[in-house]
């Protein structure tokens, strides 16, 4: 057997999963299972930007491969396809040469939305969440336009190979400049709602969910690494938006945190549906996975509104809705035998605290430092509620999976 090719196969699978945005534990577990299927015991170490695979071949020769994982986006189609391929390889254990051919076929078969559809995703995301966050119809239209601005800036900075921190600053800056100029010209009713709806595109939903799941599975270093990236993204959003306000202050004036419109539940459900379709495109989720994920987002928001109606506080409301989103995601992943990540990212997306990040910045710029600190702490509390909800459900399902495995092992007849 060509042990080098076998190691390369396993490392390539892990690399493509990581580049698509898979959790660290999934990357390591996939590599380990593929090599174990061929009778090779290995050591695997993965962090968000590196994968190392090492094992001792049958001839006693040690083999070690390292893959550098660069900046990567949100490609959940790739995560689903390569996860399915790893299952197929573990079941059939073809010769490594044939398995490598399957890998190249899978890579070629991974679908990506065309560039016009990616712009449409930004448009729909802004349109939907502009309504969710209390904007008028023309605020929603403005949010859709701002989504297009973000898409254009992100594409430009990607072609220039700019790092994600700078890309987020640039996208939030140009988006906010357009928003504040439109508001100054009288083209917006609640400009804050339009900006927040568009800013949801920049909120790192995949990083947030993966950081929690990495911590659950004991990959604390990777989890902390991702949390730091989340904090940097939040800072970049605030920095870019604040710079835009400073630039346009003479034309627009001071950002406000005033009252917004409140729509009936069915209208909010429709808006979340439209917004989540946009994010399914941006996260490259296709077919039934996209439809079920969008449906999960709507269900999550309805639970959120129900908890609000029952008088629960903001932290309990977000916790309950997150638990619902996580349970739905775990069930759908098991029914369709797919990774839970595509479902969890999109179902929990309406709850991500993009509004809190913006209002913290807005209040600080307005000189209300005490209110800004209070809003910042509230935003952190909401993020904590989401984290605890994801951690709780994922842990329970993991324990259930382990228990079922032990039960099947103990109930199998003795050989």
C-alpha cells in the first residue's frame, strides 16, 4: 500500500473541510477515521490555520504531513460534500489511488453560486433583516442596497487579497457612508434599522457557532482562537461604522437609537424567510439543506417572539430560541446524515447580536458612555445566552450519541 498517498488523502480531506469552515473536531475526526479504516493509527492535530497528520507505516517508517490553512470563507456546500465523501471512503475502503480520484471528483462537483446570485444574497439579506429590525419599507430597500455595497467591497478586497479584518472595516465603512448620506438626503425613516439589517452580513455567524462547538469537543485552543476572531470582527464593524459617521457627521448628524416599527409576527416570519434565503446563498448552502435551514431560521424567530410575548427577559428569550434552533439543527443533521453546521449557522442567525454591536457604537459616539457600556454588557450577555444554548444542546446530543454507541456494543451478541 502507498502509505504516503494514503496520508495525503486523509490530509486533503481534512484540509478541504477546514477551508470550507468545518469545526476543528470534525477535521481531526475525519482524518483519524479515514486512516483507521485502512488499519492505520495516527496522531492528528488541527487548529484553524494548520493541520498536522502523523503515523507510523507498517514498515516502521514515520510519515508526517502538514497543511497550511489560509484565509477561508463560508463554503458549507464543501463541508457537506467532503463529509459525505469521508463516510463513503470509510465504508468502502477503496485503494488509495481510487479514493484520491473520488476526492478530485468531489472537488470538481462542489457547487458555487454565480457572482450575480451572491450579490442577490446580500440584497435579500439586507431586505429581510431591515424589516426584522424595525425599518420601514424604504429602509428595507436601503438595507438591500447596502447589502450590495458590502458584497461589492468584499469582492474587491478579496481580489486584492486583503486580510479579513481590513475587509470588514472597509465594507462597514463604505456601507455606513452610503446609509448616512441617504439618511441626510431624507431617503430613510429609521437609518439605524437599515444599517443593522445590512451589518448582519458582516457578523461572523460561522465563527460564533464553530467556536462553541470546538470548546464542547475539547478543542479549547481552537475555540478561543475563533472567539478572538469574532471579537476582532465586532471591533472592525464598530470601527468602520464609527469612521463613516465621523466623515458624514456634518451632513447627517448624530446617530440615534430611537423607536422603530414593530410588525405582526407573520410579516416578521416572511422577512426572516427572505433574509435567511440571502444568507443561505452567502454561506453556499444548496438544495434541501438551504430550504430546511431557512425554515429553521423562521421557527427560531417565532420562538423568540413567543418568549417575548410571554414576558421573558432578553437573556432568557435568546437562550430559549437558541435551544430550539440547536435542537432543530441536530435533528435535521441526523435525519439527512449531514454535518450540523449548515443548519445551526442559519437557524441561529436571526439571533446574532448585530444590533447590539451597532447600538453600543452609536451610543458611544453620541457621548452617552454609561448607556454605551450598559448596551455593550447587554450584548455580551446575549452572546453568552446563545453560547450556553448551543453548548447545552450539543453536549446533550453528544452524550446521547455516545450512550447509543455503548448500548449497541453491549447488546451485540458475543463472538
